[in-house]
C-alpha cells in the first residue's frame, strides 16, 4: 500500500477531535480541505457524542464515530475496543488534532499506515508523521494549526479556513419560535464561558442589554447551558420579559445553531457559540483577554477579528486566569469602551 494519499483520491481518512464544541468547530475546515482535494475519499470523524448534531449539519463527512471515554471506550480495555473498531474500517491515514496518549495508541494498534499529530508529546513516537509546532506559542489561529496537520496530505498549502454547512431548512419549531419573538430581528447574548477563559461581569452584561434595548428594536435572547440559570436570571431581572427572553437550556445544540445562524448579532466572550457564529457568517462581538493562551490571535473569530474587544492594560506574557493581577482583565473595560465598540462601531456597521 502506498503511504502517499495524494496518489489515490479514494483514500480513507480518519479525523479526530474529542474536546469541546468550539474546538471541534475549528477543526471543520480540515474536513472541507480534505474533501476538496480528495473528492472521492471516504472521510470519517471521531468525536464526542454531544457534538453529533453539529456534524449532522456539515458537508463532506461520510461516517461519524462516537468516542466515549467515560463509557464504551473507558480504560485500556475501551481503547482496545476502539482500536479494533478502527482497524475494521481500514483507514489509510488518521489525523489527531487533539493529542491524547490513548488515542495515539489506538491508531497504532489499528495499524493505520499514516498517523499524523504533534511531535512534542512523550507519546509522539506512536505517530509516524509528526508536526513540530507549539500551539501554546499562539503564533497562528487554532484553525490554521489544524490545517497545518494536513500539509503532507495536500500538495498546495491551505492557510485560509473555509466552512461548508448544509443548507438550512426551517423546521416546525422555528415558526413557533419566530412567532413568540414578536420581532423580525434578535440578538444573542451568551454570558457563559465554562470558566475556561476571562469573562465580563454581571454589570457589564447588564450595560450591554440596556444599550441594545435603547439602540435597537431587537429582542435580546439570553442563552446558556444547563447550570447557568442563576446567571441568566440575574441578568434578566431588571428588564421587560417581552424584550429580554431567557432561553438557557431551552435549545438542543442543533437548535441553538439554527438560532445563531439566523441572528442579527451574537455577543459573547471566548466560547463555543462565538465560533458557531463565525462559522455561520453571523455578525458577532467578542470580548477577549489579549494574553496567551486566551489571545484572540489564536482563539478569536477567524473571519471577524476586527470585532474583538480587549482591555488595554499591562500584561504578563501568560494569562494567570485564577490569579489575574487585574482582578479579572475584562472587568477593566470601561462603560465608555463597551458603549463605543457596541454602539458607535458594531451596531452602526450592521444597520448600514
């Protein structure tokens, strides 16, 4: 068997990303790049079960495999089950975007001829095409790092991420939802971030809601995941229910993506819905810490980097999230700064 997939467009590829929703979204352009270069190839994706609804809306994937590290694939016995499953599918090449030793071992045991991933982990010897890039240096965007793993498979280097979702078709629940909104346009305010990155505080989000109510006739949707009800309730408490609607936990992931696709604007810090909005081409406004590893140069909305607000402070090279010397960097954004980026700049461009 040839070890050069470019010699045969009917190759069988396995892409692997098993972490959060936002990270998975930033891997989708790799699917599109492979499909464009190998139109007849068989492309499979191994991911966490909760990301399945997003894959069902994306083009270019022939088979979705579910990775269950706390269930079917738990422990080394589970890893052996996974390797057996992968071996039966007879893949020619596998790309490990989110490195984990158990997954690298499963690829080796599955006898996949080409195993691509980072060369900087102790278990990298299990891979045979190693990429030597320290992502923690944040020299590129995460989606660009993902595309770098394809360079040995694709003759022409691809640096521009491109998304191809299936055409959206309204479902019955959508008509009911639009009727409930009683307005043509709506803005999504997603205040949660899973404590994985710096975030605005409650008063800053309330300021944003007040400005949206004053400057637009839009409905404001407060989205969130189960467990964020208290946060959303606190934000909504001072505002009229007909204009500010609590939707935390209401939508499935697939439904949330539909809501994001059709929004006039999404506002969030560094979180999955922000990447969903960018991938769908929905206007957005993001709030980020400028220091590594949270810097928007790696984690910001790739196509809308001009709509990222960061505080202008003295920074350590590395963000100390739990011991921030500023007591939470985004909290240092002034009311005037938030008002300017939202009203004077972002809303103005949307209305134009």
